């Protein structure tokens, strides 16, 4: 029997990512898809086994808590929650109720990130890891992300993905420094950030901006064995927006370049991205056939890094992790 699934959220996340992926996953059945007015009812509906929460960030915690208390398995879009105490509360509640809880860090299945993971051994000891996510949006885009509140701003939007990827590759840093800015004249929340994660003599530089017309490399990874540089975003989001089948959305036409220590260069076709793998793993976890695709403890650790980044930006100093 397919797992009866309720999706809460009719915005970008619900319509572009979650609804197409749930519908494409053989083990799941999308039986309810609701907006804010029916969110509480869907989270606790008797005929639902799995609840997917793709709402504005501030509603992640109360809806996930309600669903877990009603005995549902839960997927929460990133960021997991807006505070560490909320994350801890959900993790404890899921354990107490013996329910599956996971977080939609879908960028673990970006093709370029999968390529970086595959190539990492060829680069030797990594000394500089750079990941950027640039946009050119001089005008303020109306919506809750641009209104000052917990969970608003660019760091809360793109930071969870960039930090999650860095932690998967390099682990938890020893210290970090960060800068947050509102660069556009009408901006009321951060629209630029740069995080520097300190790993001994290795640095990871994570950044995003809304005023970059010629984007920086998405990934630039440099080690004592060589470098890998890749431009362009994973194509799955654009393909899903255009209505593509999720099973056909992951082929990236842009190649990266591997430069070895002797100066030789190799074009590197990207690994195919696969967001559907997240929901396939969710289905298996609900059936008791495997682990969750993203451990909520990993998402909680990412939130801790982002909280420390805000502390660093306010204080203007390096902070220990």
C-alpha cells in the first residue's frame, strides 16, 4: 500500500519540489495538498500517515509538532526550524513517538555536489573549499522572506543548503567568521552573506548575493592534488518549474574542470542529480526498510552553525564552534 501523504504549502516549495516528487515516488500517494487555512487539519488528519511541511519557516515547528503528536511521520522543508530549541523539541518528540522525522536538504542530491563528493579523493588534502550561490535581483521580491522576522533573509534561505553541503564534506569546523549585509537600498533583511569555516589551515568559504550578474563558480575546490571548478546551478529546480518529470530532471549540460597538480586539465561531466532519491528513502524509512535520508541531527547542527554565524556577524569576530 502506498503511504498516504499530506502536503502543507502551496507556494514555490510545495508546487515545484514536493508535489512533483511525492507524485513521482512509487511508494507514496499524495492524498491531501493544502494551504494555510487547512494546515492544522491536514497535519492531524486520521487518514494521513506522512505529513510534508513546506510552509513559511515560522510555521515549521508548530505544524511538525502537531503532526508528530498526532502520530504522523514528518518531512520538514529547510530550514528545519528557526531556533535550536525548536529543533531539539521536534527531535525528542519524534523519538518519543517512534515516528520518522527528516528534513528536505535536497541539495545533497544536486548533480554538481555529487560530482564534488566523487572527485574529492583526487584533490588530495583540501585547503580551500568555495561554494557560492549568486543571483541578480536588484528589485525586492515581495514575500515573507523579505520581512524582518526569525527565519527571514538570505542566510536563512540559502545558508542551510550551503552549510549542510560543507558539513557533509568537511565535518564540523573549529571556528567560523561571518558577514551579513543588506546591500540593496530597499532591503530590510540580509541579502548578502559570507561564512568562513575554519578547519586548522583549511578554509571553507560559503557565500550568496542578490547583486551578482556574472555568478562566481558554484563550486571551487582546491587541494594539494589539484582543483575542481564548476559553474552553474543544478538544473533540477528549473526543470521542475518547467513541468519536467522528476525522473528526467537531473542531467546537467555544464561540465566542470579538473586541474591536476601537473597542470593537466580534464573536463568533468556532472553526475546526474536526483531529488527523487530523497522521497524514495523517506518511503523506505516509513516502512522500516532503511534510515531517513537526512538525519534531523544533521539539520540541527547546520542550524547551530547559522546561529553562530549571526553571532560572529554581530560581534565582528571569529567565534569558536
